[in-house]
C-alpha cells in the first residue's frame, strides 16, 4: 500500500505541480518542433532520401516513420537523465526519508518512486507518439489506422530503453548530493563506459559481454530491426534495470539515512 502512495507522489510531481506542468509543456513543444524538422528533411531531400542509411531496405513503412524511430531511439533514453534526477536525492539529503520510513520499508520507498517515474515516462512517450500521429496524418504521410500499431511498438521500445537509464539514475541518486550531480555522474558513466568498450582492445572477446552492462548499448541493433522483432532485445534492457535496482536497494539498505 505504501508503495502505491510513493507512486502517486511521483505522478503528482508531473501533473499537479507547476514545475511538472512546465516540463510537460516543454516536452510537447520540443517534440512538435522535431516533427517539423523531420518534415523539412523529408521534403527537402527527396532525391537521396531512399539511400539514407539504407532506410528503404530496413523499414517497410513510410520513411518519415523511420526517422521518428531512429531519432526516438537516441533521444528518449536521455529523458530520465534530464527529468528524473530528483528521484531519491532530495529526500536523502534533506533527511525527510527518515520520516517516510517510519511507516514504510526502504524497498517500498525505492520501488514506489521508480514505478511512479515509469508511469510519468509512459505518459511522455505516448504523448510524443500521439503528436507524431496527428502531424503525420495532417501531412498525409500515414493513415492513422494502418500505422497505429507501428507507433505503439515504437513507444513501447522507447519506454523499454528508458528503464535501465532510470535504474542508473536511481543508483547514482544514492551517492550524489544534488540532482544536477546525478545527471552529471550518469552522463559521465554512460559516455565513459561506452568509449572504453568502443576503443579498448578486445583480444579475448570479453568486451562484447561487458557491453551488456552499459544502458542503451543495443540501440545500434534496434535501428536495424522492425515491428515485433524489436522486442527480442527487450530482455537486455530489463536485465540491466534489475541489476541497477538491486544495487540501489543494496545501497539504500546499507546507508544510514
């Protein structure tokens, strides 16, 4: 029961606070602007469009939808690092978590906040997909009924990619002292680990397995998949999320709050 109360608190941060509504409005504006950018790129590069990244071979739907798929795979994983950095750190630093834990467990505290942010991210993702549907229908790129399932699959994959990022934010929230530092540490870990795996010599083939610990490493493979095939990489993101959450819970339980 307490877990659900923490979940509701996180949802209220997005829907019932001025800061949350500003974030929601800004997201709508930025995603709508990105649709206009995609429309401009599509209409201004008509001759060479079919040759871009062999999109015609990799994607059977309207090419603007391929752009949404490719852009979303790289943009949405960044959303938790930008919007969810205050997941735990403020309560831990102010000491309010001590009062919260009088009537709940540390597991409820972490998982409730995590679940609330998942719901918030789900809202943002599918608000973006709804904007895409309206814009592309207005520009006659798609017919709504034919592409609704494709947009739903895109949104589900974007949300799955957000999960390990949110788990990473949760873990670094137990070490940092400010939300900004959580964002900086997450970006530093993500970028540094990706560069090390990309550049380090790998004579024994171990880096391929180590790369599974880096959130979002499967994005390059996802770009080349389509439809229901994309979900075969979902266990990677789910596994990464479980690892980050387990480390977060271990850190919270051992921490003197």
